[in-house]
C-alpha cells in the first residue's frame, strides 16, 4: 500500500521537481506535492495545508534554501527539511544542518532520498509520541496534586456541611408548620445539600469516593440512565443506544457508572443546542500488553468499552487539553461548574479504567470509557426499599471526633427514641464499650479518628461481642480501604454529609437486619 506523503518542494526548476516526485513515487509514496520558488509562494503553501516534509534546493534565483528553512522554522519545528542540491560543499552542508535542516542530498544521487525521508518521518512520529506521553505524565502529576488538595479539604468540609444540614433539619422539626423561620431553615438545608454535592464531586475527582463495585450489566445501567435523561434532554436530541448483546459484566459501582454516563450525555446535550444525536455504544474490548492505547495509565486486560458520541460543536485543541481539570468550563457563569468531566475522570480511574476523548470542531465529540470486566454473572441491581419506621429504643454508641456531628447524631437519634452513648475518639469508645457492651446494640463509628480509627476500634469490640452491629461513617476514604472494609468486615458505610433521614434509615435497617 502506498504511503501518503505531502511534500512541499522548494525548487526553481520544474524538471528537477518532477524528478524528485518520480523518485518518491518509485519509493512507494503516494505523493501530493506543490512547488514553490519564492517566500511569497512558500508562505501561501504553508498557510494552505500541513506538510509532512519540505525538500529544498540550496540556491535559486530570487530565493534560497536558507530563507525557506527560516520561514519554515518560524512556524514549526516539527516538519523535517531536507536539502537536495546540485552544488553542496562540505562546509555549506555542515552549516545547513546546524541551521536546522535534517539532511542534505546531492541531485545526481537521489538513491538516498527515500530512505532519508522514511527515517525523518519515523523520527517525527517518535518525537510526537514522546511529547504526547510527556504531556500526559505532566497532567497526571498535576491531577494527583490537585486531587490530594481537594480530598483533604473535602473531608473537613463534609463534616462542617453535615453539622449545618443536621442542625437546620432539627430546627425545622422543632418549629410549627407555619412558622416563618421554617422557610429560612429549609433554604439552609437546600444550600447545604448543594455544598455537599459539590464536595462529593471533588471527592470523586480525587478518587476518594466510597465505591461499591460488583458484577454489573452496563447495558442495563445505560437503559436506566437513558430513561432518567429523558426529562433533562429535550425532544431536539435523539439518544441512540447500540448495545452489544454478548457484553461481559463490568466490575463497577452502578450509581457511579450512571453518573459517568449522565455527565457525558449532559455535556453532549449542551454541545448540540440546535439538536442532534447521541449514540451510546457498548462492546467487549481487549487491551494487550504493548497495545497503543491513548492513555498511559492503562493495564492490559479485558474491558467493557462504552462510547458516547455526539454530533455537536466539538472542541479545539486548547479546550481538549483542559477538559478534565476541575472548574474548567467554557459555559456561561451559572451554566457550567467545570466538575462534570473531572468527576468522570476520577470515577473511571478509581475503577481501574480509562477515559479518552476524540473531538472535531463542527463535527462532534466521542468519549470512550473502558471499565475492567468482572467475573461471573451480573448481579441484579438491588433497589433498596427504604424502611418507613425509623424509630427505635436500642442503645447506640456513636464515636465521632467532630463535635458538631457528634452532638447532632445524638440529638437526631434520641429524638427517634434511641438511647445514645457518645465518644470523641476510638479509645474513648472502647472505654465505654468494654463495661457496657451487653446493652449496646449498634456502634456508629467514624472511619478516621485520631489514634484509634473506626475499623480498629470495631475489631476490638467484635472480639468482645461478636454479634455487635456497626456502621462506618466517612466523608472520604482511600480506595482500597473502603472495599476492604465493606468486603471483609461486611460493614455498611454512611456517607457524610448525611441527612437526619439517611442516618435514621441506615441505623434502622442495620438493626433490623440483625434480627
Ligand atoms: P461543564 O459542563 O460544567 O462546563 P465539564 O467538566 O462537564 O464542565 O466539561 C468541561 C468543558 O468541556 C465544557 O465546558 C466544554 O467546553 C467541554 N466539553 C465537554 N463535553 C463536550 C462535548 N461533548 N462537546 C463539546 N465540548 C465538550
Ligand atoms: Mg458538564
């Protein structure tokens, strides 16, 4: 198969140019060329298209190879420049190479032309590849740094927001239905919930979300997400699922995958104000060691590939370079948060997957999400039926180092009839538990506390009382930690900030399970 080659030939003699082109075609290139012999025509040619190579005579009437090289290098350092000249002394040759040309050949001996060009094209490819990798490494490092910062802040924020939300909720309940201050407290709750949602997106980006992966049928998740999207996406946009019917299950958290698909589809919607089509495809995909995959952080293995393509406005290079950064948005104030794609990035990476994008201005954009496959049959998605009755009279030990949250949990649980014991650290919890364990039915433990954290405290408590029920509370967690805790210890996790309702329900359902 002939290799396409776009050659710009700087040459005053048409005959010599024809000779060059013939030599290139003989060498197996499918040549598209243009001949120029002045700075004006050279500039026009460079404006008009991209060139793979510039082949230039050394001296011409009214123009010179040196000038041509200068014009080219002023624009790009990427395109190789080769001299082909009738008269080229050794000194001029050396000077030519020093000034940024890649090679020089003599007109009578064109045998070296094709190998020289092949070598240059390979070099260009290698340089591009290296640059691409360097850019990615640089981006990964930056993301790690931002992620650590965001994760750290979000942890403390979650506690603060949790306390604000909880006290506002309690305050509401204490007021008569028609009390004017109720509305104010309602607003505080709404705003606190929004702040909580933001911190969760940051945590997702920082890969500190609590994820609960299992064998998941991605096609089902997609169908469910599409039905949710109906209300958010207008009639002017058609969603077209093209789902593989032998798709392997992915090892993934359904809620998180739903969020990924949702964010990508909403962006696609925003990119098609005049309407268009979103195509969602699924298929099995194998990455072998050494495969050219568009992201460096991949592992060879079996994946479920989900592509989401739109027919929207597309993105330019500049935008593409920043889309996964938190708070990067091209949308008007109030329309974009710039957290959609960072969330996608964090979720996919936390799953051990890859996310990649390809976009053409005016044509559309395609996002590709690779999720590692699971093993075994997909589990049916469990739709939790929320218990209606949340009151109880059991005894609950709450260990939480944040004063506001600790007091709040006490107030909420006591208002529901429970008997509550409080501890500010894991050690304190153990001091209370050891003598009182007979009457304690449930331990509600913060995962991260000074000295003894929740998991370590629980292990000691279980040694005393194996039938103890427990719930961990956390705003964030290291990736493996959460899976280990839930997998090995079988302890459910209550995500901060939680509402009073969520606290009440998870306490009740864990206690009921015990029976
Ligand atoms: P937001 O949607 O709040 O702006 P995102 O992180 O979801 O934040 O997206 C960041 C930016 O990426 C968008 O502002 C937009 O410029 C660009 N973008 C994302 N998806 C698409 C798409 N499908 N088509 C065109 N541009 C997109
Ligand atoms: Mg978005």
